[in-house]
C-alpha cells in the first residue's frame, strides 16, 4: 500500500529527465548535483538521494555520448572544406573539445536521471533479487 502511494507521488519520466538536464536531484528536483564543475555532491541535501554512489552507473552513457559527439565532429571534418585548412582544423578541434568537456556535467545529470528512472521503474529488481532455493 505504501509503495503504491509512493509511486503515485513520484515524478514522471519527462520531469525526471528535465531535472537531469537542469543538473538537479532526480528525486526531488530541488537539490543540486554538483559541488563544483563535474564534482558530484555526496547526496541531495533535500531528499537524501545518493549521487556519488551511482556515479559508476553513468560511465556507459558518458562514453556513448562522447563517442556520438566525436562521430558528429568526424562527419563535419569529412564534409566541411574550409578555405584555410589549418585554421579550420584548429577551430574544429577547439570547438569539439569545448563541446565535449562543457557538456559533461549535463550529460552526467541526464545519466543520473536515467538511472533513477530505471531504479524507480524496477530496473534493478533482477540484480538484487535473491536466487530461489530448491528444496
């Protein structure tokens, strides 16, 4: 009974996703995720939800989004013919490094939000379920 009322009061998937984009706690939307740039708070001051312990769950999402951004810049390299090749390479290199580095906290916020959505929807039930004993 208590679990059902908690699920009714839980935010929707879109709201949790937007909280991740805003770099706020996926559970309450109030607490901030970071102490400093890309240094997570240990847990939310408002809801107590632990961020630091879930940081390892974000790695796949961070690697895959970094690969996707890199792929976009490789496509740009192949399609764009700047008038001054050296200047174009420098501009594209600096731009790609800035986009990947500066988007890291937002991408990690999204990853934490997706992890929260997965946990709240029962995504980890199989990981924590005890194996059945045969008698």
